């Protein structure tokens, strides 16, 4: 088991995932109640967005802290490379 320290972003990630969990439960309830497909699709979209946001925060936090811990401090002049890496990570 990995015992890395908890990052400051983890509570925010947990909150976002709990919201997604609530949206997902709502989707299931809506399907069981035979609600309209448009409403269900909108709620499913909310689940996807919440999970994607949580993933993005996790990845950016990892890049910001874990990567720098591994390679050492990044000089100000090379920060743009880290920022670009974070931006491209959006497409994962």
C-alpha cells in the first residue's frame, strides 16, 4: 500500500466525487422512475463533469507536487514547460 502524504487537494477531490456519487444515485433513481431521456442525459453529463474535474485536480496536483519532489525545484524560467504539461494533461 502506498503511504504518500495526503495532498491539500484531496479533500476537494473527495467532495467532488461525493457530488458525483449523489448525481449517479439520482440517475439510477430517474431511470427506475422511467423519467425522460433528456433529463437522464443531463444528469449523466453532470456525473461525467464532476468526475473529470476531480481527475484534472488530481493530475495537476500530482504534476505540481509529486513531479517536483522527484526532479527537484523547477526554475521560474522553465515553469512554462510544467504549465504546458498540465494543460496537455487535460486531454487524457
